[in-house]
C-alpha cells in the first residue's frame, strides 16, 4: 500500500523553525531518524520511506502554505493515491501547544493551507493531523504568532510532541484512521 504524507510549511530560512512549519519539522524529524534525505521534485521535496510493508512518500510542498493544494493534487494524481491514503500535517492555533488532533475530514478551521487543499480537491474529506501551536497572542497578532519562532520552553518540548505526531502518522498507515485517532486524540 502507498501513502502520501504531506507536511505543510513554507520554504526559506526565515520560516525554518516557525510554528507554521510544524508539518515540515515533523517530516524532517522522521527522515533524520531513518537516515532519509529529501530530494527536490515537482512542487515539493520528497523522500520514500518503507514501513511495515507500506510505502510512504513524505512530501514537503514548495508551493508555500497558501497554495498547498497544488502540490497535494499533483502528487495524489502522479502517484495514483486516493484521498483516504493521504495525511496532511499542519499547525493549529485553536489547539493548546503540543495537542494533536487527527481527523478523516472536516472544515479548514480558517487555516489557509487546508482551505486551499479543500478548494483544489473539491472536498473536505481527507485525513489530517493538526498540531497545536497555541493561541498566546494579542488580537490581530495571529500571523506574527504562527510565523514566529518557538519559545525556548516550547522548543525543548518539541521533540516529544513531534515523536507523538510521527507515531500517529505511522499508526494511520498501519492500523487505519479510526484506531489511530483513538491513540492520537488523547489529552
């Protein structure tokens, strides 16, 4: 079985360790742990990962967050992978820092990356893993928060939460979304 795992983010050094790039960071951590190297390809950096008889294509779109749908659509069509076999990892300000929420469908919750994916696919039915980055910002400062760097305390805790996200993605690929949600969606 083949799966496409999309980690959303923005390319460029100014975005590298920002909250908005948590999708990139989770995939980078998985690749580092497994000794995998991303290669530049059409609309994305990609690397193939074999896990328990499954093929996972880890995809970091280079289209920038607000045009993520272009990369998701391209890779789904090129790899002939249905929406049920994709996972989109993204940041979420509505969740406390480090909280994970996996869903098989749903609204974009005001997230521009998810909104563009839904617009391009014409559906909100695709698995996603939302990674809480908190909402500790003043009114009108949302962009500064998501494009800001992690605090030192958040950064120290980040590996623990990223590993939980990786475990959730691997569970999705091996035991299915329903059982994976039961594991991931806990306090």
